[in-house]
C-alpha cells in the first residue's frame, strides 16, 4: 500500500520546510510513503527547498495556474507513480500532519473513498467571526447541493483512494474543494469526514483575498457544479417558478377581464405571456443540458477506463488484471 502526500505551493519558501518536517514517515497499514509538491509558478526558492529536503516528485508550472489545476496535476502524477492513497495538505502547515493517519484509516478499512478533514472552526483563533460564519454557511450549502453530510467543505486536508482519484474532474479555476464534494455526492462515491487538529497560523490565506471575492467565487462554484451534475432538476425548478408566476399573473388578468376591466390590465397579460414563454424555454434548456450531462458521464467513464489502461490496471481486452489472475489460478487447480 503506497501513500503519496501532495502539497500545492505558490511562493511557500518561508513555511514549506516546516510543513514537510511535520509529515509522517510511517503509518500502520502503509508500506511506503512518498512526497509530492506542486510548484504553481513560484518565484522564490520553493522548489529548491523541496528538492533539498528530499521530495521525490515535483510538478513544475512556469506560471501560476491556480489551485484547481495544480491539484489535478498532482493527482495525475501521484497515480502515475503508483499511489494507492493520495493525501492533500497545505504548505502553510495549517493542518496537524499527525492526523494524516486518521485521514487514511477509513480508506484502509474500505469504509470510504474520500475522507475530508473537519477542522474545529469555532476554535481557530485566526478566523474572524465573519469568516467562521461564512465557513459554516458555505459548508451547509455544499451539503445541500451534494447531498452529503460533510461539515467542513472548504477543508483542503483530505485523502483519496486510487479509484476516487481517477474519477476526479475539476472544471473551475478557483478551487477544487467545493466542486469535488458535489461531484462525489452526486456520483454516489463513498465520502466521509474525520475531526482533525490545526496549527497556529503562519501566514494569511492566499485563497481568500477578500470576503466579497470569496463569497462570489464560492457561490458561482457551487451553482456551476449543481448545473453540471443535476441540470434537469436545476432548470426545471427555475422553469416551474417562472411558469407559476406567469400563470398566476394570467389568472389575475382573466379575473379582471371577466369583470369587464381587462382593458386596464394589458401589461399583466404581456408579462404573463413572457414569463410562461421564458419558463418553457428554461425547461427545454434543462432537457438539453440533461442530454449533455448524460454524454459527459459517458466521457467520464471512458476517461476512467483509459486511466486504468494507462496505469496498467486493465489488460488489453479491458478486463481487470486481478480477475484474470484469479481465473488462471482456478484453471491451474
């Protein structure tokens, strides 16, 4: 069983070595632990420090491409280097590295494919009252959108099994944390969370430059993820609201019309007609989006199969190598 711990980095020369020194060297149930950093266009000595420390794998971007792109690149390199479990943590040593053992346990016990570290949000002194409330609100929105019970959705401290990692797709450039939970929940992946500890803050967050920007990007990320994975439900809901509004205004016009006062309410008739037409068009858009979503799921299955072939998990005929070995063993007996 091989574990690769990956750390996204963008100008982390001041804190990276502290984070690396805290990483576990041995975990029960894990035969081999390796380390990987994603150098996301750093202009300081981040990569040099990592290589001198002994990091085995480095993803190098010439320019900053963002947390989501870096996360996927790290996952891909970890899989190509034989990772059975991938743990993602931060370069600022925000999370207690000793809790990586807690993160991987549900995967080792085959109880989950994705494990999210739940921080004690209310006890983190560096978080303002507003940030704590936003974290809670955002997590609640993700739970509703993903139909999961993950209490700390923005947490970047998480573990993935090989199977879950091969199915990960992130389409926004802001962050992977929210979208991957919605994706996992909607695709019926086994996802859970475990309580973890945090360390004192070493630097300010690079992801949350402003409260308004964080809220706006997070809301857009959640909405986009829901549209991608449940488009028919999303557009049907909006379409029904518009149709009901149009129908209500239309009934109001008919009420006045049959009382002989219809001439003074032509605007209501026009508005009702527009709302009904837009509502119907929104429903049709939902049908089209649902067809596109079905095709996307087929492409994801093909991508998953291709990754298995690339990683040598399938033979040339598309059968699991483990199953073929078992069958040959039975024939020999």
